[in-house]
């Protein structure tokens, strides 16, 4: 029987109202408290119906109390009892005295036992006090260490508080500057942000720059640039492709221009031999006149110096020799003029066409170099304009990025401050609990919000029998505490008396039980001790069950031994292991089984052949 059930049975024995409806398990937690458990044990073992006043006795007491005659208490009651007992001493009989002596001896015996229990309790309390003192001595360094930790934590808390205050001041200063900056940004003339600056002047300057660039383009490029670029529209200009310089000469040429160039080249090729012949004749005539002039000067010089012979025959021979040389030179010149000169003119004509074409191409390339240089200048100016626009876009994007970062920081700061404010309100609400506040003023009434004192008053109250008061007072709480302490001491005394009476009853019950056993088993002839009181049928069933259990155990042991033997055999014999693997393949992998059987058949054939 557990402690809760014992307490419930004790309450039933004392005729406690509604004791039958109580749950025994609901009282088990009372015995977990070491301070209350001894009192409950004493109450269960010692308190009985003899320690409880009946309803009739209570009614007589209330009648006597309400009659106004007065109730004897303390010394008056003891004096009255002594005076009432003195008259009856002469009327006591020897049997009565003997019974009183036996009762007093029993009471003395119980008092001695109670004294022993009190001594044991005193020793336990002394040991408990010693252990508490020892624990207290151990707690002294812990207390000093805790105080030092508290001081360190207090210093750290003050430092953290200073840091938090500094951070809050910095945050407040930064937010104030941001607010001032945002307030200042309302003035568009002195706006600090680029996004708030007016862009009319920038757009006007860009428009004027674009117009100047157009004028520069018209001034640098002539009207035929559209045909060079490949378009017939004269008002439109397209940049030349300079990645393929070889194609720039042909690109933009019209068909009639190309045909005219071809016709002019053919005309020049046709005219070239005639012009070259005339040119060569002029050169020959010039060479002839120059040679005749030199020869005349030489002859005049020879005549003046008389270098010629005076003999006519020598002169005629020399003249004939000169005529022969002249005829040979003329024949050679005619041969060269008629055979070599036409062939050389044809070769030179083809070379002259190449020279003309290369000159034309060089002219076109020079013209396109001029255009590409101007085009590069135009591209440079356009790149500068585009760079200004992209730089402005980049500045706007950077400013927007910083605005977004500032917004995120402000949002995060707002959330953190809101959380800190919520925690502060929660802490202040917790600290506003009157249980945690030290009231410097002495109050006579209990605060209705002081739940601890109200619950304490309910716990030490007289079970709801007292009158309901409008306000609870501390004096009433002290009075109820005194009444509760008196009740506790009286209950402890009653519990001790009940414990003693319970021990006496248990001792008498044990003596009576021993006498009953001696009377029942007197003259027993059994060899194994006292006779068995269990029915034979139940004994036979138990014996059969035990035998069946032994048989089952033995069968299981045999099966385990057989299993272990077979397992050892399978592990030691490779053929059996391979056979078991084949059985597994038969049910799980038929393809692998066929492969294994083919391999075994091949091995068997190889063994047969060898």
C-alpha cells in the first residue's frame, strides 16, 4: 500500500466527510517533501478515533460555551481535575488499581519507546543540523565568489549600458543629420542630392552640343558622302566601315561611273601606242638634232685644228666608211622600230594601265583616309557625349544604391529599437510586480495585487470557516499564522500519540497472530515445514506448466545447437555453400543460375577431358 492510500484509509477511519471520494494518488506528492513526510507518517500510525471528538461532544462543548457559565482552561482546569479525582481515590477497588497499574506500565512502556524515537529523531536532527552547518560553511566561498561575479557582471552591465547609450547617441545624431539633410533637400536650389538637381541646363547644353556636332559634320563632309557610304539620300550620313580597307574603294561606286572608268581606260590603252610613237619620234628627232649639233661642233673644232687629212683619196675612203656605218645604223633602227618597238609598246601599255589604276585607287584611298580621319574625330566627339550621359546615369545609380542602403539600415534600426522597446516594457511590467518591490511604508492592509501574500493567507486559513473580510490585514495574517502553528504542534502531538497506540496495537496483533499459528499448526507432521494451504489442482497445474516450460527451453536449446552445427558445416564445406548459393539464384536470379551452371559444366568437361 502506498503512502497516499494509507492517508486515505486513516481519514476513513477518522470518519472524515467525503473521504470515500478522495483520490489516493493525489496525496503522493505530500510525501515527497522531507519536512512534511515524518508528520504524515506519525499521523497515519498514531491518530485514531479515540483522538477525535465526536459530534455529541462538540455539541455539548458549544452548548457549555454558549451558556455563559465559562469554560475552564489552563491551570484552572488542572486544579479542577485534581480536586475531582481526590474524592474517588477511596472508592478504587484492588482490581481497578491493578488495571490502572497495568495501564500505567503500558503507558510507561510506550513513553520509553517514544523517548527512544525522540532520541533517534534528536540524533537525526543533530546530524541534519551538522550537515546544514557544513553546507553553510561551504556556501561561504560560494557566496563570496557569487558576490565577485555579481560585481563583475554589474561592471560589465555598466560598460554595456555606456556603450548602448553612446551608440544610441550616435544613432540619434546620425538620424538628426539625415532628417536635416532630407529637410534641406526640399529646397531645390540647394538640394544635396543629385536626383533633386534640375536637369534643364544639362539638357540644353547637350542639345546645343548636338547642334554644333551636326554643323561640324556638315562642314567637314561634302554632299557626295552619301554616295560614298552607299546611299542615294543626300541628307543622311552613315559612318564608313574601316575594318576592310580593300572594299572601301569599290563600295559606293555607281555602275555608270565604273563603265565610264572602263571606257576611259580602254581609250587610254588605244591611244597609248600612237602617243608613244609620236613621243618616241620626238625623242629621236631631239636626239638627232642634238647629235648633229655635237657633230657640227666637233667638225668645226677639227677644221679649226686641221685634224682632217688633205688627201682627197683618204677623205673619200673615210666618207664611204661613214656612209656604210650610217646605212648599218639606219637598217638597225628600222628593224628595231618595226619589230621591237611595237612589242615593247604593247607590254608598256599593259603596265601603263596598271599604273593608271593604282593611281586612281591611291586617289580614292587618300580621299577615304580624309573621310575616316574626320569620321574618327566625329566618333570621338560622340563618345565624349555618350560618356557624359553614362557618367550621369552611373552617378544616379550610385546615389540610388546608397539611398536603398540607408533605407535598409533605417528599417533595421527601427525594428531593433522596437524590439528593445518591447523588451523594456516587458521588463518594466515584470519589475512593477509588487512582490519584487520593497515597500518602505508600513501598511496595515495587504495589497490586493500581492498574489503571494493572498495565496499564503489562503493556505494558512482555517479552511474557509472564518468570516469573509473586505481587506486582509497583516495582523490578521500573523494571528492566523500563530493559530496554524498551534494546530501544527497539536497535530504533531496527536500524531505521536497515535503512532504509539498504533505500535501497541501492532504488537498485540503480532502476539495474537503467533498464538493463532501455534494453535493451527500444533502437532503438524509435515517434513517441509508448515502444511501447504494451496489447493492440489492449482499445484498440479503449476507443476505441469513448469515441466512444459522446461521442455520448451530444452527444445529451443536443441534447435539452436542444430542450427549452429549446420552453420559450421556450411561454412567449412565449400560445396554446400555453393549449393546454397545456387538455391538462392534459383529463386532470385535465374540468369545468374544459368551462367553458374554453364561454368560448372565447362569445368566438369575440362576435368573429364584431362
